[in-house]
C-alpha cells in the first residue's frame, strides 16, 4: 500500500531543492529497480539507487546543467489503496551550461513496498531533449 497522495506530494516535494533531495532519496530502496524510457545515454535499467544517481543526477548536475536539477510537482495520481502512484514533475528554471533551456517534464510511476520505501520506478520523459542536452555537453 502506497502513502496517500498528500504524503506522496510531500515526499516528492523534497526534489524541489538540492538541500532536501536527500530526504526524498532516503525513501528510495537501495536496491530499487529504476527504468528510464528511450534510447539516450541515461535510458535503461538501474538495479540500485546509487547506480541511478551516478548515471543521472550526478551527470546532469556536473556536466550538463548550469545548476542543480530541481523538480516541481505538477500532479499526483494514485497511492493509498494501490502500491503504485504516478507523479508528474517539471524542471524548475533549468538551463544547460550552454544556455539551452532544459524545460524537462517527467512522469515517474513508482511502486511502494510494504515498508513504505519506493522499490520500483518507471520514468518517462522527453528523451529528445535529454539526448540533445547530453550531446551538446560531451
């Protein structure tokens, strides 16, 4: 059973600031099954939280974006009686180091385990924008 939508909104709200992102990731299982749609360098499956962070947030924050990635919640669907919830998010004022606007939108389908930890994520996003941003910052 997942937390209710308000609790999910509060949890994902931690992604809006680099200072609180660790609070979100503390609720993600170390052995999370995280899959990212598409055929970008970041697309594919990750079998641990650290592998996901190293291949995505760390790369974006250090090589691609002009500042840390911050996400704003647009919508939360599900939770409560279902193990699954879907969270729609958008990047907050994100720009790439070369000045390109990184107006990314994300849709993460998350499954909560019996302990309340996020155990599975299916991430959908604008893979064309991601691929262009990565390619321009090699």
